[in-house]
C-alpha cells in the first residue's frame, strides 16, 4: 500500500485521517462525474424526443408517440432524481445540506436555516436514506480501499 509506505508505519492515526480525506475527495469526484454522465444522458433523451416529434410532423402520419414519449420522460425523471441525490451527497461530504424550504446550502448541524428560519430536524432521516442508497451503489468501491488499509494496519501492528 503506497500511501502507508510514504507516511510511515508509526503514523497510523494521521494516516487514517488522510485516507478519509482522500476518500471524500475521490467520492466527490466520482459523484461529479456521475452527475455529468446523467446530464449527457438527459441531453441524448431530449434529442431522441425531438427527433420523434419531428419525424411525426414530417410524415404527417397518425402515429401515436405519446406512449414512447412517456417512457423517455420517465427516464429523464429518474436521471434528474439521481443528479439531485448526487448533489445532496456532495453537500453531505462537505458537512452541508440544502434547506428543504429555500434550498440554501447550510451546515449540516444547523437546527434552523439561517436564511429562511425553517426548522431542519425533520429531514435528517432522508439524508441518511440517501447516504445508505448511494453507498450501496457504484461509490462502494471506495470502501474497498479502506478495508484494505485496515488490513494493512492490522499487519503492521502484529
Ligand atoms: Zn431556508
């Protein structure tokens, strides 16, 4: 494990803090990439929808594209939700959250929004839900690294 070799075997605690910090940065980068991915997928769907609508116009046929459009729109809904969740997760990694009323970015431990005064306690379970959901998705790769490092630490302590 390169990181451990560089920092030195005695600095276990410092090492763990560094790793957690690195993990957070890596997670943020991954989330941002995921957001961009979702955005370009949405663009593609917009194009597909536009094409379908135009084809219908050109052919002047009596094709019913409502069902197809509904399917495409539902894909966009899903992607938009994923983007929203990723944004919230990035905020959480920065120890921040969005006020559910005015959408200001505020510190996660605030009980009241400093902008609009909305009480914040209610949405804690939702934040935890999102973390759980996201950790079960592709971001879980980062946990592997951490597990390896813990193993490494055990070996060094022996
Ligand atoms: Zn607010």
